[in-house]
C-alpha cells in the first residue's frame, strides 16, 4: 500500500488522522455534536489534519510553520488567537490586558445546554476566559494595540466580556495615541446574553468614533474566516482600512436567511472576501504571511501623514 493510499484510508476511517485515535482506542464513541467539536480541538494533538478546501492531508508541524496556510492550494485554515498574536507581534513584547474578565450568566440562559456549562467547556478547551484576547505589543518595532477574536471559544461570539475588553482596549489606545488593530473571527453577537450582547455593538462603535474621528488615530480591521453578524455590523466594518484574508467568509446574515427574506436566489461565493472586494466593501486582501509587513508599511505611511506634522506644530 502506498503512503497516499494509507492516508486516504485513514481519512475515510477516522475523518482526521490522530484526531479520534485516542478516544477510539478507549472505546469511547463520540456523538455527532462532539465529533464536530473535536475536529476543531483535537487536530492540534494529532500529527495530521485535512485542508478544508482541497481535502489534502497536511502535516501539522509544517502547517504551523506555514502559518496555517495549506501548502497545496493556499487556503487559509483557521488559526487560534494565540497563534495570531505570535504572527503579528514581535517576540517578548506582548502585554495582555484584562485577562481575568469572566462572563456572568445574568439571564440564567439555558437551551440544549446551560450558558454556564458552555462557557466552562470553552474555557477548558481553549485556555481562554472569553472569545477575545487584547493587549499591547510591538509589530516590527511599532507599538500597537491589538485585539484578536478566537472562533474556538463559542464561535467567537460577542458577549459582554468581548465587548468590554475591546472597549477598554480602544480607550487605552486612544489615551496612549496608539494605532489599533482588531482581528475579527466571529459568528456574531452571543445569543445567550440577549440584548446585553447587542448593546456591545453600540458601545464599541462609540469609543471607536472618539479614537478615529476625534483623535484622528488609525484603526485597521482584519477580517478572517468567518466574520459575521454583529461583528460585521459594528467594528468589523468601521476600520479606516479594512483588510481581509483570502477567501474569508464575511457576512451579516447567512445566505439562506437572505434568500428566504428576499425570495431570490443568491449566487455562490457572493459573501467571500474576493467578491466583497470587487464590490468595494474591503480595501485590501492580504495573504497571512504578508500581513505583518503590510501593516507595518501602513503604520509608517500613517506616521508620515502631513496632518500629523501639522498637528505637532500646533
Ligand atoms: Zn488545501
């Protein structure tokens, strides 16, 4: 049997090599829901994973070195918030903010599972307290304020903690005159917090207005797969410059919802970054391995902007 055939057979059998082996050998049978979860989580523990786009087998060690980009087809696989910070921030310069902020279940919300349990589960799986990491650090030597959402924590949903952490980050950046980057990856507002999560959109937008318009400071939004719902409808689309990763899914409502509302067929791929770029919603589409360099160039241009020189003279 050739190596390729062996991979193919393993893939058919287990979905992902290494992902379920540990549990399968213990005779533990996963439910469909748990399998979905494990695909995201356990891939880090196995040696191999599969590209979501071309379905080629990828050696995780090389995939990580390649910043989560498939070497076969160039597809940008999801990476977690910590990997994203390592990608954008110079080594040993990251200072995290508000790491101990934890969500409160004020509505005592419960559907198939209670909100409290979902939070506990996500905290154990990701090692994070909620779906965003914020802090300051240097990017190619330039001090920046950075917020990175993590899709693996309850689908990157925006509740009170995500809203408050991003708000405090923006306020700090405004106070210290730092440029701001927010990397978005979110399923939208967190339904378990109801209106409290919706109001985060207005809260973040209002502090951004002070940062951008009143203080004339730079905010760059980086949209990754997927950026949807309340995040798209607030700070995702408020960047002075909006950058997306290639093939990122960016939407407010999903395709099916739009089709049902408009009673119209929507073309395939219309919510993909390239299509949105063609229609003027984005400024740049930047491959992941070039992102840090592109951001530095933008910051350098921004620092040389004529209005800044005039401001300094005043
Ligand atoms: Zn691929």
